[in-house]
């Protein structure tokens, strides 16, 4: 039986019911027999107590139900944290004061941001989670709105630093430099400088500034996370005479990744700058394996990517055969063959070598390095970290080349840190970018390990 919260009529009805019970009890009295009179009074008292108890329970139950109905829905950050791996409070050792100082030296000059615990403002939590899941543009919008929010207090500078790092991750130097000037005026201090390391499209990316060529290696598994990589390549393409996209390691591609890669190819078909596609056969094979003749998938992106790959490879007959299968599957007219734009081609770059690629950043002494985009369950990274940490009491993780970490990967990293702390190890994360830093605060990693912030 479902009870609503008692209003005035409910209370009046309750009182009338109680009075009726008491009246019936009084009317049943046989007479002024002193022995029975005391018993009747006791029975009436117990009856009234029972009614009061039932009424109180009904009111309490209704209040709980109403409180649950009135509670606002969880925001994206709160909902995401609710789905994250949970660590019992008893399993969380006290934070470490300053581990691995011998490895890193004195970093007193590092900029301090006053944050307490993991209670980030919700807008910063949401921006960190959006970016971690490959949604760079919504994260940018949230951070833009946060810049003018005076209610952020001590966290306001963190919002600015997160947005600056986001522009770097997207390769948007023009927006970065404009925001850096605003930052200098707002905080009366020097802004961060542009970093090619943070602006690299992904792990394995190489750039040759001298000849305007950039090369990007795509990972074996292509999913929704590749959208952020595509955003970065597109944003940086205006500064590059030629971009080399290497799909030689690709083994699988899903519909979300196919949509992003179609956007990449269409961008360069209209661009004055060149895109060289290496590993086009591997890309076609992965796209072809994701589709099936006669199976009408909700998204046609896999079919379109396979057809585009054949255009890049110049395989007209295979294109026409696949277009017929597409026509039969979706009951539409088959796409017609058109040669790919001259700005997109298969093969080697114009310059056989990439002329002095940017040297990788020097790794911290005796540290395990996380680089590029860490996505999925990060099994390979965690196995490497376990091997590195096996014989060490102080575990240093160099995050200076870490561009993005997916939310699920951050959850796995949290669990690994719990395991290491339970084994008596001290853990230090060195200079993650501020988007990754905010995600670590959302996850509560700072309760278990020290996070050394990057110098401005």
C-alpha cells in the first residue's frame, strides 16, 4: 500500500478514526465495575498508542518517498562517479607527504592551486569527464562558461589552465594564444607556454617542423575515442603542408570511429593541404569486417568508410562491387565512383624521411611513463606499470606526455594504486596536464598518491 504525505484532511481523518475507536471502546464498557473499568482503560490506552504508532510510520514513509521524488537528478559528473569503481574507505591509506623526492628534486617553484580533497565544482568535474571520454567540444563549452563564474573561487585558475590545455590537445594554437593573453591580464602572471608535446595528436605522432610534415599513427582498435584524435589533426592541418595518417596497425573499427574518419577524409578533400594515407588496405579490411551484406546496421558509416578507403586506394572495380552490395542491403541507389581529391592519396610522404622529428620528452629518472591517449581497460599499460613497480617502494609515474585518459582507464588506474598502496608502496604522478589532473581529483586518486602539478 502506498501512502502520501499527510495533509490537513489526512490528519483530521486520522483523529476521527482514533476517536471512533475510543468511543467504541467506551461504549462497550458494562458499568461501574472497578475491576473491569481499569482493564477497559488499559485496553483503550493500548489502542490509542497503536493508532499513534501507525500514523507516525505512515508520515515517516511518506516523507521519505517525497524526499526521493524531490531530489534533483544526478548531473553527468555525479552519475559518472556513481558508475566508477569504488574503493572501500578502509582500503585507502593516508596520503603520502612527499614520495620519490630523490628522483625528482626540489619542485618548490611549481604553481600551487588550492584544492581540498576531490570536491571539484561540478562544472570542472563534467568538463574533465567529457574530455576523458573524447568529447572535446562539449568540454570546451563547459570550461568557457566556467571562466566567468566567480563562484568557483580558488578553482577559477584551474578552469583557465584546463581550457588552455584543451586548446593544446586540439592543436588550436590561435585560440590558445588568445586565451593566454586573457589569462595574463586576469591573473597578472605569466601564462603557460605552447607545448608541442601536449599538442601532439596521439602517441606515436611525429612532427617535422622544418618541412611542415606531421605523421600520426592510429592504434589497432578504433572506437569513439578516435574522434578527439581527428579533431586534433583537423585543427592542426592548416599549419601542416602534409599530414601522414598511418593505419597500418588497425585491426577493427566501430561505427563511431568510422564517422570520425569519414569526417577526416572529407576535411582533406576540401583542404589545400595534403593527407597521405598509409595502411589503406588495413583500414579497408577493418571497415569491411565491420559490415555484412544483407545486415542493415543503424549506421551506414562502416559501409561509407570501406568505400572511401577503396577510393583512396584507387580500386574502382572493388568499389563498384561493394556499392552494389550496399545498394541491395539498404535498398538505395548505389554510390557512383569518383576519384578521390588530389589532396588525399595513398602511399609514402613526399619527403621520404620526416626531417628531424621532434625528440621525445626526457623521461624522469627511474619513472614509468604514460604517453598519448590511454583508452579502454589499459591492460598493456597496467602490466608495464606492475613490472616497473615490482621491485620498488617508491613508484614514479611520468605523465608529462599523457594527453588524455579515458574515464574507465582512470578507474582501473585507481584500483591499481590501491593495490600498490596496500603493498606498502608510495606513488607519485608527475605533471599530468590539467585535464587529466582534474580527472584524477574526480576519481579520488589524490587521496592515495601525490600528484605533482606541472610548472607554468
